[in-house]
């Protein structure tokens, strides 16, 4: 399996710190061949724990001295407090297990060589405590990706990033997901045409200002910052503006040309948070930018791209944008 090395590293890291207790009985099989059967058991065990927690909450069963007692109403016995405490522990373990399962999914096809460095112990325990409090699926997925990124590059994510995620609401997570599709190399282009498109996607000025107040964006209150894009080559103007799975390939005969665009910047914290998401570029937005550049006598192509690493992309296909 392509991601077996990283999966093994994941489970060695978690087992060493006693994290993911609901999944631990199956990680031995996973470390051998990362078998689908073991993964199936993980999912069944997690689902069973979720059902058991719900049954306790609804008064169908109680837990007393590690035994289950069936009854109609939990108030009929004096163990309500103990049962409540145990159901909370079960729910927390389920939440951590779900985040780990999302981390596994991220690693399944990742052929990156595992880092020789280990995740900081304090960081890992803080991750566990925070992930245990999250029950929403999208947020659990983000905590899983956070673990993956830190496993591959220990020290990548700051404690500030973790604290931000800890207090992130479901509504704010959806807002970030919506904004993510418009990011071009750690910026959002904010010319008049692009403002109109952002408004169509329920991203008016006030929403962007909210993200500035959260520390994710900068320059919103000043209606953007002017940024110049010079050529990356000396013989002619060549510039690439990547946006997730797409990129604008910009060219001109004059290497001295310089594109000036109004942008909203993504902060350092914002970069780390958006790094936890998976986005597809908004083509309508990219076409809008490309067409305006064509009016200024640039040639622009829209390309499908693949990332080799953080700073290197491979052009798969491209098509010239026409006005």
C-alpha cells in the first residue's frame, strides 16, 4: 500500500503515547499490511461506541463496575453520575478515534518518506485533548489533517493554530471552506470584478472582515493592498498564479511589464489553517482575472496543475483564455 510507511509511523507515534485506545486492538494488523479488514473493524468499533454512548445518554443502559445494566430510565438507580462520566469518556474516545481515521485516510496514498523527527509530546497530548472535544465531522477531518501535517513535518503547526481550531465553530469552518476556493498564492485578488464574484458566493465585505478579526486575513479594512507581479524570466514576461488544482499562466513579449493587482493577504495563521483544507479552484474567478489581463495585452492560459511539493507545480494541461 502506497502510504504504509507513514501509516506505520502514525500508529507507532500514537501507540507510544497511549492515544486512540478504541482503535489500538487493530493497529497491529494495520502495521503488517494495513489491511482493509482491520479498517472495517475500526469503523464498526467506533460506530458501536457511538451507539453505546447514545444508549447511556437516553437511559437505555448504565455502566456499573464494567458491566452493562439494561433498564428503562437511568434515574431508577443511583449510578447516574458515574454513568454520565463514563459516557463522556466514551464520547471523547470516539471523537479522537474519528480524527485518527480521517488522518489514516489522508495517508493511504501518500508516498512521502516519514520524518526522522518525532512529534513533540506536549503537542501530541494537546492535540488529543482538543480533538476529543470535537464531534462535528468537518472539524474532526481538520483535526485529522492537523495530525497528518505534524507527523510528516514535526513543528509545522504552531500551538496558536491548535488553539484557533479548538475555538473554531462549525459556521466559521464553513466560511473558511467557502473562502478557500478563491486563494491564489496566499492572497485573494480583490478587484471590482472579483468583489462581485465573491458577493455571488456569499462572501461580502462583512464576511471577509470577520475573517480579518479572527486573524486569518489582512488588508480587508483598507479594501485590499496593491501588489506588483514582476516577470520570473529575463527574456519575456512569464508569471504563474496557482490556485489549488488550477493556475493562470501569464505571458507577454516585454519582460519589463509588471502586473498590479489589489489583494487581500492571508496571514501566517491563515496559511496554516487553510493548509488543513482541500479545495478546488473557482474557475469563474480565475477566468475573470485572466480576461482583464488579456485586455491589458497579456496572453493568459488556464492550466490544470499538480503539486510536486509546496513550491513546485507540474502543468498537466492548459488552454488559452479568449475574450
